C-alpha cells in the first residue's frame, strides 16, 4: 500500500517558540518518539539544520529551526524516553550542535535491521519490507532552506517519521525472537556515546594530495597551512575548499611562495582576498619555523604485507558467519577490523557480541588453535577447533 499524504490532518508546522513549547510538553509525557532532520552541507562547514521532524502516536510536527529556538528540544532529549530514528549517526551530531543535548535512549531502525537479516537498508526499503508501505521519496534533494517549503517537501519530510514507531515495534519483535535485544541495545548505546568530533586541524594536511610523500620543511608547511585553512573554515562556517581550493593548497605546499605576488601566480590562488593571502603567507612562515618534533605525521601501522592472504581468508570466514547468523556483514566486521586483529591491534572483535559470534574464533585461528578448511567442493568454509566439532 502507499503511505497516506501527510498534508494535513495530524501534521503541524511549528514556526514559533510558543508552538514548539506545546510540542515539547506533549513529547515529555511520551515513552518514545520519532525524530529525523533535514539539513544541507554544501555551502557551510557545519551541516545547516533546516528542519526537525518529530512523531508520536498522536501526530507529527515539522519544526522550523529558522523560526524558533530548537534548544527547547533539549528538554525532550533529556527525558528517559527513547528516540527512534533511522541512520541516526548522521542526525545525532547535528541535533547535539543545535540543542546542546543528545537523547538518553536510542533505537535506530537501520541498525536494528542489520541484526535480523535485512542488511542496512534505506528507510524506504525497510518500511516497504517490514510494513508493506511505500514512501514517496521524490523530494529527497529539495532545497530545505527554502521558505515556505513546498507541500511536496512537507509530505516527504513527514513521511520520514510517520512510520518510525510502528517500524521500531516490528523490528523489536523480530530481535526478541532471535535473542538479540541486548546486542542491539549495546550498539545503540555505543552510537550514543560516540562524541561528535570536529576535524583535527593539525591532521588536516594528511588529506592534501601527495601528503604522505612530503618530508622535512615541506611537511611542516603542509601541516601549518592545512591547519590554518581548517580553522578558518570552522570560524567562518564555510567548506575548506571555499577558503582555499584543493588544487591551490597542493600547489602552494609543493612550491611555497614568500610574497603576495608569488602567491598570486599559484594556480587557483590568484584572486584571494588580502586577508586570506596574508594568512596563507603567515602559515607558510610558521611551517618553516616549526620544530620537526611538532610534526603530526600520518599514522603508519607497520602491518606485515605477508599477512594479507590470512586477512583475506579470515574476512571470507567473517562474511560466511554473518550470512549464517543473519547479521549484516559490515555490522559484524569489516576488513579493517580483521586486519587489526591479525596484526595484534585493538579492534571491535575483541569484546561483546562480536567476540562471541566471531572474534574468539579468529583469535583461535591466529594462535593456531583452529583451522579453516574448504568443504563442499570449495563452496563453503569450515572452522575446526581441537576441542569442538567443525562449524
């Protein structure tokens, strides 16, 4: 079936602090609520919050952060109620930056889907698969800064939260049947406890083209210039490429200018404002004067390339385990997790449900206490421990 249009009964526009206060009062008595955001990040350093969508059994609210102070939502987030969201890793930092708070409890429907054999699907796919409802996603790329928002954009936004609560209920039932409620709760708690992090200015130079080949003074200049650009981008809330284009940044690092005239001849840097040009030259001088001990070099793990074959084999075993357990393979372990384990570095497979499902066996394989064999004419892997039957 098709989702009903949310145009109008039950969907309210919140465009004043008074209206938002009413919604907050309603939500503070609810045991759970749905939340999603619309934001744009093309022209700003920090994603620009353009709309907050909220749902509860009695209705849907579209909160305009341009018209009211969304910090009032902190009172809801601070309640013990559960916030239901989809792919909340993107929304949580934006909500925290806008309100100063994170929810105390979280249920992420995309995360939950990964524990019941549904992968990590889009909301559209998940709502269709679980609830047999088809969402209209035609306005996914709408200009969310536009006011008034078109009716089609409002319908799209409301649809993002309209089915979150029944979807969560259906997924919880499946998770409980599989005995994985605690696993999902642990992953949601980890998502909640992961702090939002701004880019480290002193590490920004690692992204410059050819950075890993830089040594000595040029590496120091790259660090100083990359840090200056990152900080200016944060201060002015503009993407770093708007402060200084990538091509110009790489060219300056390769052949650092000493004067404004020399800087003006660098490709991509010919029309910079005087204040920007001055900042670039000052950063270059800071790099030249930098002590080599202050250089933040990109991390080098020193992994043994000879173990790549082992990593490939164990990654294949991890994928087979994930398929057999109906857990999304990316949720259980990615190649970097396996590579870290083989090389003796801390990783997600060292504890919790991942260790129980996979990590303990991988550690046994690395120690030589178990082996993996090809069986069924090479169609499947089998793990054999000395103290247990083959898997």
